[in-house]
């Protein structure tokens, strides 16, 4: 392994040994190769977070927000929008980049096509969408064949690979997210209301926002969409939040990883809700944050004996 944090492998091997002593012995990490593989996945997860940290201190070209500009990159686009005082646009683009994700081959192609009307219509910014929801939904319907053709539209990221590309499903997701974002007027007001309810502690705010997103279609009923969306808002400093839990209820990959770690069986019958506090407690030793734990367990369980780098 090369790159940032590579020198921390031994540190995490020591901490994983402490976890095995404190919580175990744990069957999922009974062998040295499995412990080493998990340590490598922890480093990979830390590196993904460090990538966004580096973006925070770099200049951003305004064309990062513009579909078909040749340098469209919604993560950098979010930073540009936020730096220039467009909070709701930044939140909206964070939703779009999270919902479609970055595919390993197609990269941002699917997000670019929907956001940019497949190159033959407006860019569906927050302001544009707000002013004409029906036109957005008509655009999706008119591009049904393009959406069905992956060579034209592009693909969801690995995290979102089970999502639907049917126009009516995408339309419902956008519509219900917009309703969530504007429930109290705008996102700033939602934060103010949330802080009034639970205080300004970042983990409590994250939890309240996470629970408030249940009605966002195909995004809030599950777990991964809203978890990834809110952690991205936090990493990009759009909102002062970070997760205080791994949120295993309704999880898939991270839950399989937790079951494999603690019971040696991905399909153990224990529920995510029951496992959640035990996995959260791992951070008392690892000290890497809940997002790194859930991400590293998710990727580790896919290949627990030999390190494989996973991306969109």
C-alpha cells in the first residue's frame, strides 16, 4: 500500500489486537491476514476522507459546477457554490452527487446527464428545479430511452448500484428531497430548527437530520443514501455535523462486515440495531470516527483475507 496514512498500518494492527482482546476473541479477525487486511481498509477509508480535506484548501474553478464543461466535478462544484454564498445550491448538488455517485468507469456521467438535461436543456440547479418541477420530470420522461442505455446515460456508483433509473422513480426522489430541503423555507432554516430541537452538538444534529430524512423516496427509507449525504455535508463543511454512530439498522455491507467481525458469519441473525452499540464502541480503541469504521468494515468483508481497493 502506498500513499497517505500508509505508515499507520502497524498502529492499526496494534489497535485491532486490542479490540480482539477487549471484545473477543473475535472469530472474524482470528488470523493475521484478516487483521492486516482490515488495517489496510481502515487506511483506505481515512485516505478517502483526507481527499476531501485537501480540496477544502484549494481554489475551485466555477466550471466544476457546469455539466459538459469538460471539468464537471460536483464535489468541487459544491465547494465553489458554498464559498460563494449559495448554501441551498451546495446542499442540492451534494444530494445529486450522493444519489448518483461516482462510478468507477463512468465517473460523474449519470449525475451530469440528469443535472444537465442530457445536454439539450437547462441545468437543474436548486433554483431552476424549484421554479419548474414539472419541466424536470418531463425531461426525465423524454429521456427514458437514454436512461435505459448505460452507454448513453452512465451508471450509478457501486454504493448506489441497486437504484432505479426509471424516470418516475428519479422524479420522486428529487421531489421528496426538495420537500425535505425546503420544509422550513431553506436549508439554513432547517438547521436552525434542528438546533432549537436538539442543540448544536454535531453528532446530535447529524442524528436529528438523519431521522428527518425518512420520507425522501429511495434515499431516506434505507440507510446508505442519507448517511452518505450527511457525512458529505460534514466533510465539505457545508454543515457542522458528523456521525456519532455507524447506523447499522437497515445497513447491508457494513452490517455484513460487523457480523463477520464479531461472529465469523456475514449472515448471522443478529440485527443491525442490536449490533450498533457494539460496533460504535470499537471507536473507543480505533479513534478514527464512525464513518471510517462503517466504510472499512463494508469493504473488508468483501475480501477479508486479502486487501482489495474498492471505489465507486
